[in-house]
C-alpha cells in the first residue's frame, strides 16, 4: 500500500519483531533541511539509545586524532587512528568511512566497533571525517577519502602500517564512499588496496530516482526526501 504521493505506508508489519521497540523510539518526521540542522546540532541525543560500555580489550586500544593534508583548496581531513596495544613492526590497516546517508555522522559514532576491530584483528583502523552533503558536493567527500588514503601511505612507518595490507570500507554511505575510492585509487594508479569491506553500500545511482517507488521501502525516517538533500 502507498499514499497518494507514492510514499509507502502500512509496512510496519514487515519489520522484524525484535526491531519494533527501536523503531518506536524514533521520532516521526520527514527528513528535511530543518531536521538535518536539528540532528547536527545534537538534537535527539536523549532518545534512550546508549552505546554499550567499552570492554577491557576496547579500552586498551589507543585512539589519536590526526589531520591529513586536504585536497587542493579544501580543509585538512580529520582522521581518528585506532592502534592496538603491543609492539608490531607493520600491522594491516583499515581505512574506515562512517555511515549517515551522506548528510550526517562522524568517526566517533563508530568508536566502539573500530576499537573492537583493531583489537580482534590486531590492525590499525583509520576513520575518516569526510565532508558532508549538501554543503559539500561530489567529489568533495571522495577527494577527502583519497587525501586520507594518501596520508595513510605517507605515514605508514610512523603508524606501524604495512602499505601492502591496506583495506578500505564502511557502512551505508561510508561503504559507498569506500567503493568509489577504490575505483578512483585504481584509476589514478597510486595506491593498491588489498580488500574492500562494504556494509550496505548504495552502488546504483538509479535507486529511488526513476520509476515507481518501491512499495516496501521509505516509510520510516529514511524517506524519499533524503536524496534531495544529498546533492551528490
């Protein structure tokens, strides 16, 4: 069932039962410019959702803030680097991109999971604070990712990273950025990437932009209005 405007409705019955309590915590709104400003300003933090406490292994992972030289004419790119405890000559590295629909998010959102990844795989994780849409249009965020990859290669010895074992990836919008970065790095022929780890990437730019809307997608929070904000 869809509304007159084509937006899906009545899809709650399709949501997994264990996810319904979380869905009920989310406010009912259309994702628009005003809501974007509200979220970026810290609104909605007190919704009852809390990150679990860090385990001893996660706390043992060091986190340091760095700034990579930015693309020409752009600001430097902030990178959070997670390093496991103990000495190692050259660890593998994972260049990580956070999710957020291209319009929200920051590396700190993945602090727990990046610490866990570093601890369990004994790898260095570098999470990129790329610029967001709609203020930064394509290819701004992509060039931020390339700048971070360039910096990671340049600082490999200082960071204890093996240049031959650098992977990239992320979640949702971050996975999309990582996939595009892999293509860019290949086309420029500068830096080899050993692996992509992509969680829910958007890889088809036709999704939701042509034809009839999907009858089951877009009723809750991440509605059809979101692409109008991306300006990619």
